[in-house]
C-alpha cells in the first residue's frame, strides 16, 4: 500500500513532465502567485527518500495547490483516492451588514439534537474564532482568487475528498455555537466513507471518449457536491433513482413512459437541473438552477434545458449557476445560443508551445488546427499557439434562440471552469445581467486533461507518460481560453467574471430558499425589456403555406428561408401574416429576426 | 405584411406548479437516517482509516 522509493520518483518525474512541458498556465502562475513548482519538484525528488509517506504526499499536494489552479491537481493513490472525510453537517456564510457570520445549514439525519440543528450560528472551531479558522483552511486550498479560495476553504471545513485533499490533522472538531441566547459546544469526530456515486452523478475523474477532451471541471467540487447530496438530501437521491427507472429502456422505461415522476416539475436530468416558476415582489418569473455541466451528451443537455424553459414564464428567467463546478465545455458554450438572438462566438483555446504539445498535435487529428502555429514557434518565439474554438463555430449556433425573455444569471465564487466560460460568454454576448453573491466567479479558464488521457494519446514505449502506482494520477490545464467581444483576448483564469451587481447573502437567503437573492434578481428582471417573436404555420404540408407571426416590442422583422434573406418589413406589435413562396418538400427552416431601433433583439426558427 | 393591432399577442401557457405539490410523503428522521446510511455505506473513524492505510 505504501509507495516504494522508485514509485515516488516516478510520481515526481511525471509531475515535472506535465508542469514543465504541458501546463499552459505556468508563466501566468509564476507571475501571479510567485511560485516555482519546477524547483520544488526537483527538491522533492532529491529529498523524497527522507520523507514519511504522509509528508511526501503533503509536499506534492502543496506544490500543486500553490499553483492556485483547481484544474491542475495531484490525485492521491488508493486507499485515499476513493474516500471522503466528513463531518455530519454543513456550514455556510451570510452577511449582517459588513460582518460575515457562519450558520449550520444542513445536518445529517440522526445528528440533530435539541440544540444543534439547522440555523445555529457557529462562533468557534476548536477554540479558534470561526472566521479565522475558515481563513486558515482557505490558505490550504487552490482557488484562483481570494473569493474562490475562501469559498473552497469554507466547503472543506466539513467535507474533504481525500483524492485531492490531505486528511484533516485533527481527529475531531469541537464546535462552539449559539443556540438561542445560549452558547454551547459539541464534539464531532471526522468520519470516512467510500466515495460513492449512488446519487446519480458521474465520477469526476473518469471522463472518457470525447468528453475527456473537452473537460472544464473542478473535480473536487463536483465530488463535494455529490457527497452533500448523499449526506443531506436522500429525497433528491430517490428522485434520481425514480427518473432513471422511468426513462431508462434497460429498466423498462423510455420516452413518455408512465411513472411517479411528473416531468413538468422535475427534470429528466435531476442531478443537473431543478426549476420552477417563482413569485417575487416584482412579478412571477422562471427559475432554473444548473447544478453541473458535467454531462457526456451536450446536445441532450441543451435539449432538456429548452424543454424546461418552455414550461416556465416567458417574461423573465433567473438562471442560477452558483456552486456549479463546470464539466463539459461544449454544454456550457452551446447553451448560450438558446438565450440570445446573437450569433455565438465561442472562446478561443491555446496550447503552450513546447515540443510535447507539438507531438500531441501531430499525434491526433483532433488538434490539427493548433499544429502549424506550434511548429512555427521555434522561429516566432511565441509562447502560445494560435487560438481556436473547440469545435467549428456552426456547432454553437445550430439551434438558435429558444427563450426570448430577459435573463439574470446568478453566480458566485464557486462557479468554475465551464461555468466561468458560460458566464463569460453570457456577459460578452450581452445576453443579460449578472448578479453575483461574490466579487467574481472562481476563475478557471482552461481545458483540463487527465494523466490517463495522455497515456492513451501516447501509448508507445517512448511515451513521456507512464502508468502510475496505486491509482494515483494528475490533472493538468492544457489549453487556456480567452474571452470574446469587447473583452477579446482577456483571460478567464485567475480573473473570472465580474458581475454587474453584487448581492451579499443574508441569513434569510441561506436558511429560507434564497428569498432576498431572488427578490433582487426579480427587481433586475423587471427593469429589462421583453421582446418576442413567435410563429405558427398554417396550411402545413401544402405548397401555399402562411405563417402567422406575433411580435412584441419589435419595430422591424427580417425573414430568412434556409438562412437566405426573404423579406424585411417595419412592423408594429400584433399579429401579421407572411405568405411563403412555393417551396419543394424537404427540410426548410424559417428564421424570423426581430429588431428594435435597428438592434437585433429577438429571433426564432421554425421548421417547415 | 400588415400587423393587426386588435389581436393581442399570444401568451404561452405557463406551468406555475409548485414542486412541493408533487413532493413525496414526508419521511421521518429515522427513515431519512436509514436512507442516508444506505446511500453512503459504512463509515469509520478517520483515525482508524488512516492507521489502516499506513498513514500514522
């Protein structure tokens, strides 16, 4: 179970190969955080024989954590890799004026007693004032900016996946808390269980196939999210099971199969989406929470989102991505199109220029676009390749706008990677307003690859990558991304997305369904105009088709047939009819683009 | 292509159902505890786990 001296050397050598020749953020991290991971790794190789097993792993974890990059990690070997240490409750923070407070928001069933329960305020942690204890824990975490580190440190107070966090130093924690007017203490032992995935989620270290190439995920936060469901939300786990039974053909389900789950109120991807119509003092709006982008099928993801928003009020949407650790970058970037009439310009991704990244681009046609600029680097001296989107730009625009109401996106410092990229795209395309509960998102701006993927890209004996002992592994950011539009070229990494407005979470928010946060989002939505264009085809199936178009808040309507201009007219709100030319049978797409003051404000596509 | 201002814009039907209306029967604390324990499997103390893993 313990590593031999040769196995330790192998781990350090593989880490060196990754960081020195593949890690795309190395120049940035050296500048931003004044770190020298290569020298630390060389020292570790020199000294490793004198270190205990825990000290060796602790140093390797520390070297990676100091990069302040939640994409670039050392994955500890078995038996730690598959274990989670936990305390049977969760704490969250809220603000009273400028003061941060910490409150118990979830308790594992059976742990509550007459005084320790949801809603008690935590004042001390092993005798340390709680804000200082969180601060100390945050410094051990890898978050890119201060807000992100704080959020990660707070989460790790009670929930640590031992694949990517060292075990707690303490065997137990004494929590001092205020229950009513009384100050009380209770001791909790750290417990360990085998990190299961019975909650319906996917193993964040087991992405394979195409997904492994387009991953943008904080794996640790994804596992923590799944652990919280297991510990505190058995009802949510049960819904996941019921949905699977009702929709999985292997289990006798299928599309339209009858069962206990009502899909007008529960998503067919219950681990990914929750939603409802929500009343606010400013009106009734739609509310969708996207818990994760970690899905293998980005098309199914977008289709389910479209189905959901079709069930909700069309006059405004609160889209809440707080705590979303990312996942499939294509899911995030392809979702943007359904919220806007604008053409989506996806983010550009760049390798660092090195002999190794050139070998990768020569080894696989998937990276052919990047090959030429990396090969030229020997002459140009450019540090990075040219930037390209992950897929051809048509892939991000082949569905078009499906929700026409205004949208407020709600973010926090735990939003990471794909969620950063989605939020950046939302802002860069002017889709709506962003309301943040932190000063910035978590700032993960890259495509991350696992060591296992590199083994498949380089299977030959002369591969620079070797199998690792005891299921240990690494993850590394290999392609950094930059923003588009007015912020073209701006990095997402370490900077994140700054919201248009900040709402500090209140006690009512953390204990009473985000009521103040949603009120604020509703107020923002109420100030945003609603534009709509809808179409109904009459005489379908005949050559004399007529389209009845309903417009709202639109002054000009442009009509396209199969992406070719057909006509353009000034309009006033109401219903109008458009006679279509006789067209041969086949796949014809009618697109209507609505303008106000010559600005494109809404669009819809209809298949004829 | 003249608009007809007399006709009101079409409104999409809105499903404003409450999730709670479809929520399953509320479980007791002991039922929830049993479900969580079944979901996570057996837990052990951190110290016992680390000793077994050779991390002492």
